[in-house]
């Protein structure tokens, strides 16, 4: 799943509720809060442009997104290749 310069994170929610989608670097440091808010049940997509919270482009490397929706948590690996 290498990407450059952006990637789309797709997910499906069984129920409506609060969603927290964060990007972390390989050391576990928070890079960006991509989305935090309420969403309806169903399919959703968020685009990460490869930028940190301050809007700066991040370095080539491995990143993880962590999606928390209610009690459900999913973590996936991403590779930014420049």
C-alpha cells in the first residue's frame, strides 16, 4: 500500500457514533489527528495528504492509522514513498 503524496482511508461503521482517526509514526508519536467527530453508520473515507498536524510534509517511511469507533479499534500500516 505505498502512497505518494496522499492516501485514502476507507472504513465501515456498524453503528452511528464517535470516531477518532489518528496517524502515528513508527515510534508511536502522534503525527496528525485526521478526524474526530460523530459519523453515521455505513461507508466512510478520509484522505491523508502526508502532512503533520502543523501542515508540514512528513518524511518517507512507515506510518500507522488508528481508527477508534466506540469500543472497536483498528490499526493499519501505511508506507509513504517519495
